[in-house]
C-alpha cells in the first residue's frame, strides 16, 4: 500500500488536514483535554473544545499552539497523532509525507519544533511551507509569474501579510494580532465597561454573531451572560455591534498599519501590480464584517475576500502536494 501525502494547516484555533486525492478530510479545533494527574489525553478536537472553561479541577482543556507556533510540544504531538490516525493517514505499511504550514517569520528553532512533532507521528518526510504563500495558492492566485500579489491571512494566532512574485515572498510581516487577540479585546472591554466577566467561548460567539470592524456597518444587538464582578452573581447585559467595533479598533489598526508598512517596503513595479489586482484576504479573521471595507478604505487599494477564507491554506497544501519537488529546496 502506498503512503498518502498529507497537507496540514496547523493553526492556533483550528487544524485542517488535506489528503492527496481526497481533499480536506478533517477540520477540528486545536484543543486537547488532558487529565493533569495521569497526563492522559481525554478528548481532542471538537469534543475537547466543548470542555473549554467548563472542566473540573483535574481536567485541563489546553490549546497547544500559541501565535502559530508550538507552545506545548508533548500535547501537540498527542494532537497530531490523534488526527493523523483519525483520517487513517498512518497505517502499518505506510509512512506519509507531510506538508505543514507555518507563519512566515518564525525562527529556525520554532520550525524545527514543528518538523520534529510531525516526524514523531511517523512521517517519512516533513516539508514546511510559509502560510501566506500557501494561502495565496489556495485562494487561486497565480504567484508563479513576475507580477505582484498581496495576501493578508488573518488566522487565530497570527496575521501574515505578504507580497508574492515569481513563486516566492518579496516582503512580508507576521504579527501576533489575530482572532484570539480580538476575543481578549472583547473580554477586556466588557469587563471594564460593564464589570462583567465572560469566557473565551462567549467572546468568540459575540465576535462571530454581531462583530464588525467598520463603524456603523451593523446595528445588531446580543444578550451576553457572565459573572458580575461586583455582586459575584450571574448577570445578563446587552451589547451592540458598535461596541464590538470600539473594542476591536486598536488591534485592527495594528493589522492595518502592518499592511501599510509592507506596502511601503514593496518595489514600485510590484506596487503598481497590486493596485491593478487588489489584495486578497484569507483566514477566519477575514470573515469579520467590514474587514475588507476597512482595509480598502485605509490602504486605498481594492480588497477581495477569498472564496473560502477558512480553508484556503488547506486547499493550498493540496495544490502543493502535487508539486512537492518545488517545496523541497
């Protein structure tokens, strides 16, 4: 039996696995629930995510990836092993070749950690590819020609911004401001304004349901339940889209300014191409209402959302698996 080639989008929030010839076979949260006494994994993925913030003393729900890199080596290995087994990528006879995506400016040590974790799951060979490049390929951009393409990939842990030409990255920036920071901004805002404590999952729900980053774009409201910091009792408040926009403003402008600085470092010929083609945004953060409008307004360049922002990187790994010789420098 021949080994299957596997592409992995190892994200801070979600992990997606693509198998050559089958497409995306797995899309689950990067969360592992472990028993802190026996160090055994009790649940992985969606099942473990249900436990976030709701576990008894000895059970811990952990996100082993932080800011796009491995924060907890052992648990990342448990998670990868579980998912590769689940999609049957590892049989007794086959050792797959694995292609993993990583943020564009992580250190060699961090790259080695990702590689080692994958090798220990039984991979025959591990390839690493830079996330913005893979996202651009997955979004259908032709980066092989000598013309400029710009992609902004807003994930859970990092936002990767890159200008690509001739199949490589010309200028890029990777910042640790993305979906998870947005959630924390919402928690902080509600805590300061309403003296109400909410959890990560509630914050994410607010972001996805009524969140916007462009002023006066949405007029939605949502009831939010949490713990009143004054009385210590459960309490409900109503929050509006405008308040979410206000909570996220500072972080969103860090992304905008980072995109501006990447554009400022770009050779003029490539800048001209980007004005013609526009910028493509991918990743879960791209789904925030008004993100494309805000970027277009601030950068004075057309901005388009990729067709399926959440799966762009995984789709890109699929295309790269057909050309692994190009990745293997």
